[in-house]
């Protein structure tokens, strides 16, 4: 999986819900700088971090993964 696409999908969905980086990182119990690096594609989240981010966005991890996979197909 392309780390840039993972980050792009997370950022796009977060923004579509009108959520700030600080709100999502707080809900996910992550440092906002760490989430920012994930969104920039600099880091790949481990599975527990991925699940936390999905929950903070109001999604199941499988739903977020499906969005990422669909975005990769479109590339």
C-alpha cells in the first residue's frame, strides 16, 4: 500500500467531516504531530493506531481500509 494514499484518504475523510487534526488526534489518543505525519504519508500507522484513527473518524477499520483500497484502484 502506498503511504501517501493512506494519508490522503485519512486527511480527506477527516476534512469532509469538518474535523480538525487536533480533534481527531485527541479522540484517537495520538500526538497531533504523529497524525500529521501519517496524513503526509511519512509514516504507516500500525494496526492499533489505524484502528484508533478509524474509530476517531467514526468508521470501522474495515471501512477505512475499503476507502484506501478504492482510492488505490483509482490511481
